[in-house]
């Protein structure tokens, strides 16, 4: 009792993995919402990013953690947004 979920995840050695996944999920959701607001399809975003629609699908897939920060930043930039990550 009294122990938080972060403590449990840290004890199991998976805290960083869960935090990274949560960050990716939030960024993917925000990119998807921005695309929806701007009425931009995955195909259109791929053209704007000069990449494949498959790569865009990876960026937007909250479960796919195999996307570079550079790719996330490029996607955000073409949508007029930016990615900010900070240390606390």
C-alpha cells in the first residue's frame, strides 16, 4: 500500500519503456487530431513529408515505438506544429 504505479514499473525495470510509449501515444494522437482539423489525409501528409504513406502510418500508430524523433519533428513541422520534449 502507498506505492504508486511508477514505483511498481520501476521495480519491474520497465518504467522508461512505458514512459516512452506514453509519449509516443500522445504525439501520435496530437498529430492525428491536427491532420483531422486541417483535413489532411495520410497520403497527403506523406507527400508533404516526402515519404511513404507506410511511414506516415507508423508515425500515427500509437503502438509503433520504432519512429525516430526526427521523423516526428518533420511530421509536426509540415503541419505547422513542433515537438517539445523536456527533462524534468
